[in-house]
C-alpha cells in the first residue's frame, strides 16, 4: 500500500513538471496607462512606453484629441477604455505628461479606481500656468489649443485649481530647463518653459523631484525615465546617496 501511494505521488510530480512554465500570468501583471500632454499624441510617449514595458509592466499608451474638447469631456473617454485594456484584476498605475496629469485628477474626482497603485506626473500644471494667463486671449491660441488649453491657466477658468488635493499615491517630476526664453520670462520662478517648478506641486503628493529637463522633451529624457520607473517600483524617487528624507 505504501509503495502504491509513493508511485502515485511520483506520477503526480512528473505531471506537474510537464506543465508549461509561466513566470507571470496576465491576471497579476501590473498595468501602466500613459497619457500625453496638450497638442501631443501617443507617439510623444513612445520611448517612455518602451522603457516601462522593458521593466516588466503591461503598458497602455493612450491617444486622445487633446485640443478638441474641454478637460471634463476628455478625461472619461480617454481613461475608461484604457482601464479596459489593462489585464483583469491587475494593479493600475498612470504616467502622465503635462495636461495628461490633469485628466487623471479630473477622472479620479468623479470615478474611483479600486486597484489604483501609483501615479507619476511629468511637468503637470497642477496649479495652472502663467503662460496661459498671458497668451490665452491672443488670436489663434484657442484655435491651436482649444478649450482645454484655456483651462490650464491660474485664474477663474483654471480646472487644475478646482480639483483639490491628491488622495492617491502621487509622485511629481518637474523640469528646470527651458528652450523658450520668451515663455520663461512670463513665469516668475524656475521653470521648464511652460510650467514653474512650484506650480507642478500638489497638496497630498507623496514625493516631488526636480530634473534638469525641458517641458517639451521631458518624457524622452533618460534621467526622467529612470525616475519614473524607480517611483513605479519603489513609491519614491531616487536621490544621491539614497537620500530620500524629504521633498525638494
């Protein structure tokens, strides 16, 4: 009787070893949704998407008509279908550039995401941009940037300033270099050419770091990309000598 039981156990072990090996099922794979900025497309996030994918994440790079609708009409149609493209029951993360971060804030102000893990924003105008204040009334601005562009200022029309504090795990990367000195003169502080470092910050954020990168090319900057992946993995940005005792 003992010999028969041992043979059956041995046969079961051989059957298990013969099964195909799968290191990570799609049901447990973490998902990262990428959202580009105003007047951009999903192509602007392609390099970042590849790096995040190589780090082991399932990526969903969203293209949406950023200049065709107001922010509240862009958020749902951009984000809801992207969530459906994530593996079932996976944790959900967002990586956004510029206005893409405002779309996430807009969406989360109305719809909770139960399996939301982390959000990383690059150069977000979380408290609006003075550039919009100065140029919004100029002929051609609305034609180029639409209603959403006008909603990114610091005044009464500012959507970011109405959305409130972050109630989710948020890391923010600000840029400190500009390739547009004319626009930078409109911003009374260190900036990336479109948004000041201070105005990227948001109450409730978990971490904030400044990188010598420009607004337009921030999502393609190698240091920014490395920081994005580090935050997704660790929930904090990487600093010299592993010094993460506080925000910059």
